[in-house]
């Protein structure tokens, strides 16, 4: 059998794309393959579970548009599929004069983007969150929390109900293409198989650069993994905050900083930081992959990123191994916490696309061949924005096939 469409990647972006592609083309055969035994095993299942409102993104950008649309779409999907979520809101807390100035600029951006926010002073902050200190905060009303692995699994179920086909435990080991189709060599439950499709879409996240290389597509980016390490507070601190608590971000840095996150299971996490990863799927405390390290150190863009962010990287690495340093980043706005409050919690890995010139990719990045379209970078927050991103990918595919 030759499928009309083959989609590689069972994270939330791949599943959203498959689901929407089947809605648009019910008569077409669509197969989604995922190498793991469950959906959303990697980036989707190792994030903070936040439904972001779109605070940080440039007005008029696709990221700002998709995030705002994504909040409404995610909540609608949860309600239609009986998935628990909560719009608890978020406070972006300023703790000094510089952060206060950045807070005011961020507040203006929120208003430009049409996000429901409120500027609160120190007194109001203390009233809302007695255990949080700061000079003031932005209250973001629409921010929420959810379990994205549950969302992804439900979305895969909707895809299958429409007649879509899924195969878990199916790892793509090679790809080839001729003028009529793409052939995927896969290992499924330890056995070799071949899958043919008229068109291929890859949403392979941490492996995005490797799937393009399988087809010999020339690109000037590479995935560089960054570990985001978390702690979980003990159950006695489950009520320490009513909102999500974020620091005011440094606009010069690509990550948002360590924050307190209420989880949908009732617990509270602290994190993430951002440290260099040495294994693309390395979630344990010590993770090394010689293949992944070799790919990084032989890529010129990696060294340029390292040089440009050396000071910050060293601080993050120090705090990763020295728990008091990590604690200090959160005590800045929550002085009540102590070392013994930080309990182990699984890390996440961010697939950061880096160009050869050392620039970090913060926008959508695609690669293509005659019969394939590769999502090389779907910008954060991709989980919140997964439904509009999936629609955008379907639009991109339609343009390519019509062209």
C-alpha cells in the first residue's frame, strides 16, 4: 500500500498536523509513525504544562498570533474532550529597578498584542501572593495549566476516529525519494519494514536535522539540545502560590528563567534552568551520547553560540551542579524556600535550532524536497500553539502541492 501522506513524529505538533490534515482530506490515507511506545514522550511530555498567553512575542508576529489563537483552541479542545485544565493566571514579578523597567515595557507589549493583563503594585502583589516578594508584577489572566501528553493522546484518538492510521514503536532509520513517492525504512517492534507514501511531512523535534539529512537535503542549521532541569516542591508547599510565578525575563537571553509552576496534578515545580545538553534525549542526571556530542563539536554554529553565551552558560552550569545557586534564583522572589524543599523531578530537553553563523532560530524553519516538507523549528510555545501551527503546516503543504 502507498499512503497519500506519511507523518513522522508523535509529539503534539505532529499529531495536530495529522489530525487537521485528515479533517481537510478525509478521502486521503494518512499514516503517523512514532518511535516511542506512547505519544508526546519527549519535548511535549517534558515541559511545564503551561497554556501560555503570548506575553513575550513581537506584535504582529506569527508566534504572537498563533499563541493567542492557541490558548482558545487548546481550551476548546480540552472542554470537548473532558481534559482537565485550569486558567490560574500568571504573575511576572519584578524584584529590582531594572526588572521593573523591563516589566513596564513588557506590559506595553502585552497591550499591543491584545492580551488581558493587569499591572499590579507591591501591595497588591503581597495581597495576591503572600509568599512572593517584588516591586510589582504583571498579572496575565489567560495563562493556564494542562497535561499536554493527555492532550496529544486525545488528539491522536480524534485522528484515528477520522480514519487516520498510527503506528507506535516505529523508528525511521532511513528515507529515500523518487519522482513518485518517498520510502521510509523503519524498525517496528524490532522488525524491519518499508513504508511508501506520495508525500512526507516530518515533525521530528530533537531529530529534525537528521531526518532532512536522510533525504540529502542541504540545510545550514543543526539541533543543539539544552537541558531544562526542574525540582518539585514537597506536598506541604502545594498551596504556596495561587498563580504561576515567573521572573521578568532578560530580553538578551533566549530563555525565560526559573519559575514556580502549579501543575495540573496539584504539585508545584521550580524551573527550568537552561544548560548545555550532551545527549538529545538525555533526561537523567548524567547523560552522554558520543554521536550527539560529535555532531555538536563538528558544527561551527555550536562554538559560536558557546562563545556568545559563555558567561551565562557557566553560571547555569554551576547552578545545575550547586543546588544553593539554583535555589538563589528562585529565592529572589520566593525567599521562603529552603534547600530541602527542592525535590527531584524529571528534566526536559529543548531542541534549539542553531544556524551555522551561531544565531538561535526563534521563528518557523522549514526544509523541503519535491515530495517532502520538514518542520525544522516550531517555536516555543509550540504546545500551546499546536493547533494553529498544525493548520499552518497544512496550509504550507497545500501551497507546495498546488505550486
